[in-house]
C-alpha cells in the first residue's frame, strides 16, 4: 500500500473516531449511559462490531466500550509528509473506521437524523438494511441470479455517465448500493434527475449521502456470515475469510478521494472488497487477504464496470432475448402505473391465459411465433386492452409431462425481466402490461413470444429442445382454448394432489444455500417444499434433469425407519455426507427431535409455545412481538446456520397446509398462534385441511397478533375458545 494512501487512511480513521467520541459524549449527556438502541429490524446489534469483537452493543454506555476497541486499533497519526505507517496500520485503521462509522450512524438514528431525507428533492434514503431484506434476497444470492454487489461511491462526471454505469451493473444483475458525494453531487442525485426508479425493486439502493453511509453495505455483507454462514460473533478471522470467499462485493469510487474515503476503503479492503476508482490513484497490488488488486483504476467510464468485474473475478452469464429493451432480473420489480401503460391483457379486464403444453419433437417448430387474430396489428397499435391467449408448446427428449407446471411458472419471470413489461398472476388469472416506453422502443406482440422461445430454452437447457409459441388475440379463440387449458390445469392439480411422500421412491435435496450456509441441506419431498418456498419436489426433479451435477440431487428414500416422525434410512445416509457430518439423522415430520436445519432464507418460523402445548408461526417481515417473547428477527437469529434446533424450525409457507406438517406432533391442531397475514393468505387451503382433521373451525381458534402478543393473553384466548392443543398429549 502506498505511503500516501496509508497516511490518508490513518488520518481519516482519527477524524472519524474523534467525531464519534464527541457525538457519543454529547448524546450520553442528553440521554444517559443506559439509553438503549438497536438498528431497525436486526438481531445483530451493531453488526460490524458484533461480528468482529463479539460485543453486543445495546446501550450508549456500550458504545463507549466499543469505541475503545476502535481506539486500540488506531496507530499514531502521521505528520504531514512524514512516512511511518505501513499496510497493517492502515488496515487496522480501516477497521477502526468501520467501528467509528457504525457508532456515528447509530447516534444519528438516536438523534433522528437517519435515514436521511434529501433537502432538495425530498428523497428518503434507505438507511440501515434490515435483516428481513437480507433474508428476502437470500435465494437470489445463492442461485446465481444476483452474482455480486457494487457499492458506488461519489458522483459521475455527468448525469448520463451515472445512468450508463448503473444500467450496465443492472443488466449484469449486480445489486447496487449508492453512497457518498463529490461537492454535494452524487450518483443518487444524478439518477433522480434522470428519472431512474430507485429502490429494492430495481436493485439500486441509495443508502445515504455521505461516505460513512457505505458502512450500511458492509453491515449487510458482514451479516451474511452471521446469518447464513453460522460464523460466531467475535471470530473475526472466520468472518473476514467468509467475506472474501463468498461475498462478491466491490466498490466503484467516482471522483476525487478524501481521507474519509481512503479510510473507509481500507475497511472494505480488510473485508476483501477491492475498490476501482475513476481517478489517477496508485494501484495497490495483492497483499495479505486478497489475491487480486485491492485498489485499481479505470479512467474510461465505459469500461469501469467490466474492469471491476474482472478485478473481483465475478462470473457473469447473461442471456438476453432479441428484444428492443433491456432485460434481466433487475427489471423484474418495475411497476407500470396506469398513466405509463400502453396496453394491457387479462387482469379480469379481458379474457387471457398462459399455458405450457408438452408436445412430441416433430410437432414443434423451434423458435416459431404465430399470432392468430383478425387485424391484430391494428388493434395492438391502438393500445388499451386486448384479449390474449399464450400457448407455449415445448418438446424435448428428456421432457416430462410433470415439468409443464415448472416451466409455466417461468412465464412470469420471462416477461417481467424485460424493461417496460410487467406480468402478474398465472394460468387463467394472468395480467400483462406494456408501457409507453417499451412500445416506443419497438416492442410488439411478437416479442411476447420471442421472449418465451429464447428464455425457456435457456432456463431449461437439457429438458427443452424446441419451443414454439402461438398467441391468440380474438376473444372467441381465447375463450375456446382457455377451456382446454383449464382442463389441463385441473388434471395437473389432481395429479399433484395425489403425490405423497409414500408414493415416490426419491426425494430431492437442495444444496443451493450451501454457498452461504455450508452445512445446510433442504430435503424436499412431495409434501414438503424447500424452506425458502421457491422449490418444490417437481422443481427439484426438473432441476436435476437439467443439471445432474447441480444443486438438486436425488435422495433414495431407503427404508422407512419411523413413519410417525418421518425418518428414512436413505435420507440419513445422504445427509451425513451432504452436511459434512453436521447432521446425523433427520425427522421430516416433527419439530421436537432432529428437525430440519435452516440456512436463513425461510419464509416462516415455527416455534414451540410450551405453555400452550402447541406452536406458533410467524412469517418473514412481521415486525411485531410474538407469544414466545421474541420478534421474527430475534427468532431468526437462533434458527439459521445449518444446525438442528429442536423446538424451532424454518419452513416454506405452503408447508403449513401439508398433511405432513408436524404430522408426528399432531399436525395443524398444534398451531395456537399464527399471524393474521398467514391466516388470511392460507385461508382456503387451511380450512380444507382443518375439515380433514375434524376441526372445521380451527382457524378461528388460532390466535393472531390482534388477539395476543404474549403467552398469558394467548392462554386466556385458547381456553375461552377450547383450542384442541390444550387437550392433546404434552409436547415436552
Ligand atoms: Fe436454499 Fe432450501 Fe431454498 Fe434450496 S430450497 S434455495 S437450499 S432454502
Ligand atoms: Zn437458504
């Protein structure tokens, strides 16, 4: 590391530690040492300090202690032009900087200055990134749809350059965090001026206007090793190694660097994240932690994204259909408001449907898109509304009838990932919109078909050899073929409904999350989907056909060792290997003994409520208290990391209405509390199951947050309604 930079980094650290100390002492004078603080929705206190030192900062007094750690890391401030420091000192200062910044931001929260609102535009920055968002994004991190993160710091030389850099990152599916400024100008402001949609939906997340706000991105990174990696707080070496090996982050620094940028950069380098600058900085070659350049430069803005990807060594494969608009998961979250809409199909406004059908190879002409309808061009050009039937014929040597639904579910993503196109729903309740911009760029009805022919073959490489699409636009045709489609949907559902754990010989594993939670394995059976909710048994089967060496492997069930608890010899054998010895045996149908482990991206958590002789279920994103005295975020902290924790379990939402849900513990009759959100969204299927269990009004007997948030009130309610769990055999 060059002398100059090391001096700047150390100077920056001193400034920030001093600033943190002054702010802290003032806040302690105002509010007292015992004033408590936590960042919004996190179970990890001040995450950087917690991960690195193991010290949970809960009060202002604790912050004083933590700031002491930062001071210990400081080295004497270099006098101007005198060379003393060397690499290690700069890196220590980097970590001291991160601690100080974390305390400064916490204090700003306490004093009501975070998240920041931009005074000129009224734009509210994201501020601290919650655990919920981190978990929501978990699957995308592991399945490759989000190959990395970029922290873009500062401001581009002009607004258009800012847009170009961000668009390029978006098209490569990289999550973008924005922070910092150059003389008051920033990429956030540049994008706002250009009308670019910001936020989690578009994967461009402005954290705050200062360099210090970059810490929120690092706080998010370090929580990955706590949440998914199961690394212990305080084991700083393990955390740093995990960050370097598994968190593909880098910084793009636009504009001149000051001391604070250098010291924050030294903190990021500590974590293994390189910085690529658009100014003439000295290049810093690999030293201790990294095998790549730690600081590099690229003065040409049209090459800076590519350079960053090369430096960090990201593998990026982007498949784009030949359409006149941008394409990629980053555009999936865009909404199309009524004013922006050029034309729409379905959504209860016109008849519509989408239907994937398996055909013989000779029946399909690959890549062919046919549009059937009178004057369809003219009707499309007029805009407004149109009926629409999309029939997608697929054929392949390894294609199976069962995969139709798996493939059909991708219609949604295929359309949504096109910029200016929007899709909701499925089957005969689908709804599609195209906005004015996309129309102006030249998107036609035909492109709806081209997207499907290209992307289905890409996504299902080894099971789909040929795809052809027929689009119907006359109401009469749409209604007629919709009836055929409905018949097919019905047959599929019946077949799926009859698919039980007993009826198959093979389960599937999902190992995708092992890139973040190395010992976690999801065992997916016909009656138990993966805990993230994104993969069911058919998905696992299809994925295995597509890529036999991929993340979904067949598990021969073997012998049934325990029918009540759902223990199989084949599953146990498989797990021992696949979990690296962390899990010896697994019971699929109970929470009490050797239950399934969790990685961290579960949709819901089931937890035992001993007083009530039952369990409660809370979904990710629920902010309130639960009857076990913990919020979702705290509960989640004790369930992840790939370890079995009896009494607690992460599950996919739809597992709740499976006949195998806690089958060994008494099934759904054990549910004593469940959030209103879950009660409402599962209502229909749940009532069906409740009838089967002989308690048709079970849902009304289950408490929710409007009835009780503590166990005392819960018990009162349960006895007043005569909840069946109270009469069941003791859980413990
Ligand atoms: Fe991760 Fe399990 Fe979902 Fe696979 S099924 S992505 S392992 S949570
Ligand atoms: Zn996961």
